[in-house]
C-alpha cells in the first residue's frame, strides 16, 4: 500500500491515511481504500476499523491538482461514481468503521468521514464542503449525507457559503459523536473500538444492517444525480476557472451569466 498503512491490534484494524501534506483523496487513495475494505472484510482477527490521518490533517479534501489531468466531465463523473461506490461500501460495511478527525476534514475528507459509522473529533478541527468555492459541487455523496446529520437548513448554509464548522459545532449538530484533545484523540478512538470489538461479531453485523433502514429511499437516486452534475460542473467555464484559480493561488472570477 502506498497511501494507506494498516496495522491490526487487539481485533482493531488501524487505517492511517499517509499522503502528505493534506491526505488528499486521489483516485489512487480511493482504490487502495477499496482494496483494504476487501482484504479486511473476512479477516477473522479484525472486528472494528479505525480510520485516521497522518500529519496535520485527517483529510483536507480531494486532489485538486489531479483534476487538471481529467479530460472532460464524463471522466469527472466517473471519479465521482468511484468515490460514491467506495463510501457506500463503507456505510454498508459489516464491521464498524470509526473516524478520528483532527486538523481538517474538508470536501472529500468530510465525505469520507460521513461514510464511517462513528466520528470522533478534536474541538478545533474544521469540517466542511467547500467545493462551491471552486465553481464545483461535492461529488462523493456529500450533498446526500450532510443533511442527514446536520439538517437541510444547516447543510444548505454550509454548502452555499463554503464555510467550515468547528469540531465543537459539529458535536452540537450531531455530525460527530464526541470531542477530544488532539493528544488523546487516537487513544480514545482506540478505546471505543476495543470496547465494540468485544461484542458478538454476528450481533454487530446485524445491528449495522438494521441501522441502514432509517436511510432515505431516495439517497441513491440523489447520489446518482450528484455524479451527473459533478461532471457538468467540471465541464463548465466556472468549474475550469475555479480549478485553475486554486492551482494559481488566486480568487476565481466566476461567470455571472451561467444558464
């Protein structure tokens, strides 16, 4: 594995994102994550997965530089579908997945965290979906999962302003389960994982399946439409301007006459 380090301790698989400086979610990271999920699914000595990021961030977004290598919106939509498939697999995984968030979980990073079953965070972590800042939209089902956790009105505010919220506000909204200091975050997440790992694996698997019944029946439909619009946003003049402005470290100049 190039981007994800896996260590198994006391029935807990610790997955460490290691793609400095920001653990950006490139196509390669998504493919490795999918491979890890396959390898751990039937591994009997693994009862719980714990996901965290190495360095300053959990995952500070998608790989914007990689976007410049994508030729058109159709390929961009395919990237969206890849991310959606991996994150949908996580949400429906038969073993609990816990995210330990520090630094930032932005864009694809927050979408990754929302696909986990439980989220722990530091109080000052930044969580948000800033894609509109680039003239784009979230592509890994963020528009579908965020309202589920924070409500439609708050999700609209976060998406339309691109402003992140702190770990403290995320806890108040129910987006994260608990807050911890950066020093104790990983240990507290491990403690929780070990507690869960002592339960019957069959009962845990059944519980995770039953929890899915509360999901909106239209989420998959919404996610499919999100991928389609993700590609259209990439093809738009604003999408290309936003990506280029990010690379050039300047404010984007969006077209005010988009249809």
